[in-house]
C-alpha cells in the first residue's frame, strides 16, 4: 500500500492520468479494498495538494491537473464498486455540489460516488455553484438532502447563504442540509444551523442514512 | 476619437476568431505564461518590495506583448479567440492618447503620461470603488471625497439599498441604481463646490444595462470616464463589448480595468505581472480605452496590497510606462478599513509603489476590500493622494526601502481582516468631517511615514 501511495502521489503531482489508473487497477486486482484506496491514499493525497494550494506553493492549473488524475482514479474505483453492488431501489435523493467561489470537487465527487454505490440517487451540480441553484434544483427534483462541499474558507460563507435562503423561503424544514470539506468542522456546521457534518466520504454515507431514517420516521 | 476607429474590426474578430473551449483557453494562458517566465528569465524576488531594474521591466513588457499576441482575448459568448497581429497591436498602442482632459469648467484636469521616477505629480482619484453604502449615506460619503482638494476626480460606491428596496443587478432595478447614482453623486459634487469634477461611472452598472441607461440623456456626460473591463484571465463577453460599442458610438471616455488573480491561471507574482501587461495592451486594442487600471487580486485576502502583488504591480507598471505612453492607473484595495493605522500603511505602500513606477493616475481607496457596509471614508483617499504627491520624483531604490518599512506595519494583519469602523463612526456624517480620533491617527502615520523617509508635501 505504501508503494502504491507514493506512486499515486507522483502521478497526482505530475498529471499522469493513465499511469494512475493502471496502478490503481493493479492494486485492486491485487486484493486491496477499493474503499481503502480512497480513504488511505486518495483522500490524504488530495488533502496535501489542497494544503499546498492554500500556501500558494502550487497554483490553480496544478490543482486542476491533480483533480483530473484523481477523477480518473475515482472513476476506476467506481467501476469496481458498481460491478459488485446490487441495483436495488433508491435510498434517497441528494443534490450535491461545491459552493460558489470554489472549484475543488474531488472530495465532493468521492462522496457522490459512494452515495451512488450505496443506492442514493445523486444530482451532482459540479463546482462553483450559486446558493440559489442548490435550492432551485432541490425544489425541482424534490430531493431529500442538500449536500454542500467547500475546500476554501473563503467559500464557506456561501453555505450560510443556502441555509438563510431556505429559511427566507419558508422551506428549510423540507430538506436536510449536510456540509463537509477540508476546513469545514462539526462546530461550523452547528454554528450555521446545518443538519449534519461528515469528516469523510464514508461518514457522509452514514450521515445520509441517518438523515433518511429521520425523515421516514418523522 | 482617433483611438476609437477599430470597433468593426473588434466585432469581426469576436465573430470570426478561432473557436476554442473556455477551459482550453485557460490552459493556454497558463502554459503560455509559464513558458514566457522561463524564456524571459522572470523571477519574483521576495527580498525586494518593488522592482528597480529597467532591463527586468523591459523583459516583462516583451513577455506581456508576446502573451497578448499569442492568446489574444477570449469571448465567452462566441467561444472565440480575438486574435490581433503584433503590428495591429503596436499600431493601437501608437495611436492611444498620451494626455486626457476630464471634467468640465473650473474642475477640469488633464492626466498625462508618466515614466518611472517621473517628478510630474500623478492625478488622484478618490472614491469607494463599489463599496456597499445604504442610500441615505451615499451622498455624504461621496462628498467626503469631493471636498478633498488633493483629489482630482471621484468614483462612486455601490448602493446597498435604493429607494428603500434591495436592488438586483441585470433587472429593471439596475436602471434605477444608475439614475440614483447620477442624482446623488452630482449633488455631492455640487455641495463640495466642485460641480464640474469628473466622475468614474456607472459604478452600479454590474451589467451593460446600468451603463447604457446612466449615460443616456441627462445622465453622466462624455467627459466623465466610463468603466468597462476584462474578466480574469484575458476574457470578455457580449455585455462588456456592448458597453464598449455604446461608449465608442457616443464618444465617451473609456476606462478599462483588469484584475489578474494570484495563484490562478496567471500563477505567481511573475505571471500576474505578465498577464497585467498583456491585459493593459489588449484593453487598448479591444476596449479602445484611454485609461487603464489594474488591481490584481489575492485569492484569500482579496486585496492588492500583499507583498507579491505590490511587486507584480511595480513590474507591470514599469513595463508599460517605460515602453508605451498609455495612461495607466492603479487602485489601492487594502484589507484594512477606516480608523486603523494598517489601512494608511497599505495606502502608503501602494501609492508609493505605483507613483515611482510611472503610473499616471492613482486611484482609491477601496477600504476593507470593498465588501463591508459603509467602511470607506474620504480621509484615507486624501492620504493616498498625498502619498502619491510626495512620492513623485522619488527613486525606485529609495522607494523600495521605504515600502519594506511600510509593509512591516500591515503585512502581519492581512489575514486578520482589521476592517476598522464605519463612516458613521469615523466621520461626523452630517458635517462630513473626520472625527478627531481618525485625524489624530492620520497625523501619527503621516509623521511616521516622514520619519521612514518619504517627505510629505502637505
């Protein structure tokens, strides 16, 4: 796993998509749990890349290049996960996106993928999403959960805007709102009135399961 | 106007340029900038506040010109690259004005080309540059700028409310915003005794709607300066080009701004400087502007006073002011707000850096990066102007050492967001006079700036 981690880090920093996919496929075929690859390799590597950007040691084009590699790896993992899951009825409907001003979407993509493989219907709005776009989509698509991601502190206030606008429209109680991303914390989530926070993709799935149980109960 | 004759060529290039995906244009900018940094040996030197080397400045100009020729400007509505040949670009630069008279009657003034270390005093613009202001205080805030004699021209703030309502851009409200700006900014100028002072307009025109309405009959005249811009990096769109077409056809003065983003597709300080040079050049070609502003932006602090950006501004301004006669302007956009000493040191830094780099007009101050309600006052704009007057004729070498000292007083606070106090606390808002506390702070920093070595004239 350590050897794979180091190779994957090199691929992410150098923008080597094909090689990253090849070594990931080999790692899975060698018996490593795909979810371990996500949690123990991909997520820490992307955290490191995000940290480098926050110190301006790398710039946006480097970040995008890293994201492209990570997306290719994630697609490979997703293919393996989907092939081993059964297609039962939807566990719930989630609209997910990275909030306005932030173009980081890898963490969000991983959450979206894991939600999909766990039976959720996911509407992924991508990145740099305006607050009202989340709400319009939630209304139109009749979703259960609005999931907001941010990797930049400067974008986190847009999460507040989503909640304030839902309040203003008198529809706050129609949706569960969950938040996550690098600088987001449980304290922050509580302070802005979000319904939940997750530290990683697996927690996000558990959180959504809990939210759906609450909705069905209540 | 002889520099306004390219409109049809510009629109032809908009329609018929090479088609490209926007993300591919972004990559092209990034790749080209990185190549030019290597080709011209451009390297940000953290140990210096500004550049002091003519050869380095000239290499930045060559790099910026090459970027302009290579990428052109991208139109996000037609998905085309608007490409111009080097000869066409040089021709546009050749016929751009080297002097501009703005305003009317006794309040007219003339902006002229300056060179690095030029003893000619730059012209001064004062205003909040889009800072949000409730309409009941808009006129008083604007009067606080217009009444300062060191200020030659003023520029508006944005309405937080209008007619008691919360306005929306790109809606009929934008028309009302533009006309509220006409009404209240002109009354402020009148009360200050400067009815003909030139105004930067239409500040509340986020889209073309406000500009077209606010510069129509009875609105802002041709001798005010009318804004358009590029979007980062090196992009335009129908809305911005509609403004250009309207301003050309109505004979208005065009002021164009462009704000490259540190850490974005431009990359680091060197890349920001290259993009700024290319942006100014292409604003001359595409937007047919007469004055050209840059306000590069920090990705986390949103200011232009971070050390990397001060260095980049000095590089870009020296590059353009040594190699063209364009009328350049630089805006001070600090993190700090009124009634903080750090605000005044941010002003001292940017106004000194720009003035010794040959900038023709010094603009500001968008205090607290223009996002805090009512956190702007005329006093910091007075100080910004007084610094520029004092710095005219100072050598870049001396300015470099002074700026290093100024920066010690605010750089540690950049991530703290010291937004200070509002206009209502910093001024007597009815008499439109600064409070004694704010005046004392201003006096203290002036003394310290003098002790550091910048001899204030007033």
